[in-house]
C-alpha cells in the first residue's frame, strides 16, 4: 500500500471570515502563532494527487507543511477503500489520534481531526458515530470546499460532506505555486477522469467515486501547461477508468485519450506521458495507434484482467472474455512490439475453483508481465460480490496468492534482466543514494541508478543498463549533452533526438 504524508502549518482562524463561491470560509491569514496541519495519504495515485490539490486549496489561507503527525493541530486522513479491512485500519488510526488529542488537551492545546477520501465517502456519518473525536468527514468530490468545512468545524459543528456536487471542483481549485510544484518532483500525476460505469461485482469505485466523468480538454491542458512551466517533464494521467476519457474541447467535440495524449505532447517541456488505470474494453484503435506513433507515450501499460477464467470474469461482471483480452494485447503488441505490460489479479473470488485459478496462471504465463498487483479477494460491503455464495476459504486464497506471486516475481526478474545490455533513454529525476550518483526512470518505469552529476537532473540521457537487481537497474551513462545554462529543461526536440 502506498502511504504518503503531507503536512501543513495553519495560522489560527481569526474572528472574521470572507464569503466565497461555496459559502463562508477562513480569510487569508497572517503568521501570528501558526498552527500545523498534517495529511496522511493512503492508497492509489489519485489519492496522492487529491492530497496535493487539498494542499493547493489551503495554501492561499496560510497552510504550510510539517512532517510529523504528533506535532499537528489538524490531521486529515485521506483514505482508500480498495484494500482489505480498509475501514478498520482507518478506525484504528482514529483511535490513536483520539489519544493524541487527549494528550494535547491535557497540555492546553487541541487537535482537529478530519477523514477524507473513499472510506469517508462510503462510511459518512458512521465515521462520526464510531469515532466521535472526528470533526469533519468529506468525500473525494468535496475537498475544494475544505476551507469552508474547516471553518464550520471550528465553530463546533460535526461536518459531514459526502455529496456529489454539481459544480466542477477542478474549476475552483487554485494552481500550486511554482516552487511547490518543483519541490514535488519532475514527474506529476494529473487526474483527467473520475468514476466508473463498469460496476465490477468486487469493486466499490462506482459507489465512492461516482459515474464516469471526464475533465474538459482545455482544463487539462491548462493544468499540464502550469506543471510544465514549473519544470515537470513527465505526466501520469489518472482515472479510475482512464482510457474511457471523453472530454469536450472548446467546440463541444468529444476527445478521446489518444488525442489528449497527443495534445499534451505538444506542450514544451513535457517529454513523457503515461496513464493508469485502463479497462480492456476501452482500448480504442485511436489510442493503440497513438502508442505506435507518439514517442512521448511510454511503452508501459497497466491493463488489468483480474482472472484468467471466463466463468469468473462473468461473475465479476468484467464484460470481456479472456480471448477478447488476448486480442487487445495482440493489437497493442502489433502497434508497439516493445510494450511492457502490468496487470491486476484477484485470487479466491467467490466460486473460484482450482481449475479457474489454473486458467489465471496460464494467462499470466502466456502474456508475461513486467509487473503486477495481486490480491486475495476480500468482501466489500454493498458490492454484489459480498452477497455471493461459495466464498473461498482463506487458506486456499493464501496458497493461490503465493503461487501467483512466485510466477509474477519470476517474470519481473526476467523482464529486468532482459534490458541488461540495452541502451535506454532515462529521465534523470534526483540525486542518487550514494555520493556521485543520480537516479531516474526507464521508459518501462524501472528505477535506474548510475554515476553522474546532479546537473543532469531534468534531462533524458542514454544509459547502458549493466545490471538488474530485484527492484532497480544499474546503468552507465553513454553520452552527456551539456544542458542549456538558462534552464535544466531541455526541449522536446532534444529529448526526442536522444
């Protein structure tokens, strides 16, 4: 599970407020007796993006980061509902925060506690009932109203906001300051689509994130332009079903993900584009052709199948067969032979037999994955899968998961070894762990470390891969072009030439 922590310093609320688009919220504040806020982020990349945007929404009101939860006056847990026992993990953390608040109050201080994200959306008022220490609960569609929600909580109200508002939250979120974006790194997440209409029987996303919606083309391009101007070189486009993107352009024309990727590639400074997560049904010819024709679109694709059994795929309501998934892979490989694939797999779905599981092992062996996320099925209340008979015993699920993980681990190791001896374009992102080293990513999302000067950060350089470890590659820089002294950002033409 990805866990990322963000913290912010918050000056105290004054006795007056300003009135904004969504009601009364705290006015921008001075730096007298500053307070502190800390955001702990669980789960997927979109939650990381959401936490960053919460920070952006609060920045005009004086929020600045702190790094330790125990120092905070306001803590927000940005939660994920995908993993097993997600809710219980949140309530466990809330118990620790309750104790922390009691300690703070014993010392004449206080602590405000908020819960955001998909657990907040799913549980709502139940969180406040079970954890009365919580002051505010808000879902993924409400965080643009966070300043107002904090003001209401400071007035003594228990705030629960899990509505799906009609307004476009992205239109009301300020851009991050350039220095803040730069501090986040040379790669950035960019949400372009939210929600899902597929209603897989194991999944809570349609209930916590809502139906599929796509951001307008120009809105996405503006945000990408701002990121590029701050120094971002690589974008990862996010969506629960990102390849279902169908945003409107300024003329009201529907634009697919393929065209969006092309338009983003025209922004100076943007050298690489990725996207996640996709559904096999939405891999259009246009998008596959873009993988063939657009150098900026990286040859690494996360395309889940979940099971290798047609019977289980039907029970999961995946709306495709194994043969149809295989056909999509064949089309992708024909367009981009060097494409590396990642996937998701669930073992132990209700009714899964030994034969069904062996079919999953067969499709994994046939396709060959550079990476994968594997899970034991766990019940999500409110989903169709939760009410299904013939739940698989935990020991059986554990044994199947161990076998699947062993196969995936072998494939990941083999893929890493397959690039040894090749020269790959590597985006240099940061200093390495050892003096004189730098680190970056290959087109296949592999971590690469090599000897080199930090002045290369922000460049894409050719690197010969000399060794493959379990989690990273070791490389040797082949040639180094001198960067433009006015900027560490090389042109897209230079990047493409390399």
